[in-house]
């Protein structure tokens, strides 16, 4: 009885019920091709135009100017951006 097999690790094959003088074989050929193209584009545009002004504090025609004052002006801006991209591709079978 002559028997042999060529089998890839992730595939299987079997031969049973063979008799005297039989010639048996198991052949397996597996090919996997993989192609990946990842394009990750992150675009941020943050424009913050601010202006402020206060009025004039005038006191005229009086003996004393008193407590004439103008108000205060302020501006503030805050931005926070977090980006993450993970691209995984694995193919090891042939």
C-alpha cells in the first residue's frame, strides 16, 4: 500500500477505504491575496474673529465729573481637537 498527502496547515484532507496496491494522494493548494489602501484625511479649519470696544465716558457741563467710567471689554477662545485612525490588515495564509 502506497499513500501520501500534501496538506496545508489550515486545510485538511483524508483518504480511507483504500486497498492493497492502491496509489492515493491528497493535494490542496490555497492562495489568498489581500490588498488594502487606506486614505485617512483629517481637515480642521477654525476661524475665530473677535472684536470688542467700550464706549466713551464723558461728563460735561458739570462742576464735578462724578464717577463716569466706561465698561470693560474682553474676548476669549478655546479649541481642542483629537483625532485617531487605526488601520489593521493581516493575511498570512498561502
